[in-house]
C-alpha cells in the first residue's frame, strides 16, 4: 500500500491528475503561483484606540493564490488559444487578447437589391 504525503492511501489517478494539471494554477507568462503564509487571528482592542493591546489567539497556515483569469490570446505566430494569465500580466499589456470575430453581415449591394424588390 502506497502512502501519500498526508499519510493516507495515495490514489494513482489523483497523482497523475495533479502532475498533468499542475500548471493550471500558475500564470503561463510569468510563472506566478500560490505561496504559503500564515493567517493570524487576533482579539482585543488596539492600544491606540484606548485598549490594552491585541493578542494573537491563533496562527494557521494558509495559501495565497494568484488572481488568474482564463483569457483568449493571440500567439506570436497568429493562432488563438486560451491561457491562464495573472491580472498583473494583463495590466502590463504583455499579451495581446484575441479579437472577437464580427458577426456575419450581408454585402451592402446585396442588401439594397433585396430591398428594391
């Protein structure tokens, strides 16, 4: 029996899924991905507000995830594809968004001939 990182039984399907889709939680341009940190729980009134100060009542680990957006982009060779891009890269204008196709319109001459009949 193979044990996973948490000590439980490791599901081979999930392991393969995680390997295959690991990049989906990263920006495809800059490589920004989730980072770990602490979530700090406090109670009490701050000193500058007239209290005796805040106390830390708990510290738990948490994950800071990047703000990723699925965007249709135009690649340098002219093809369109969808990619997971962080909002910082979108703001910088590093990528070029794909231009949406205009809906089909009849030629002007054909429209006038049809209206005249």
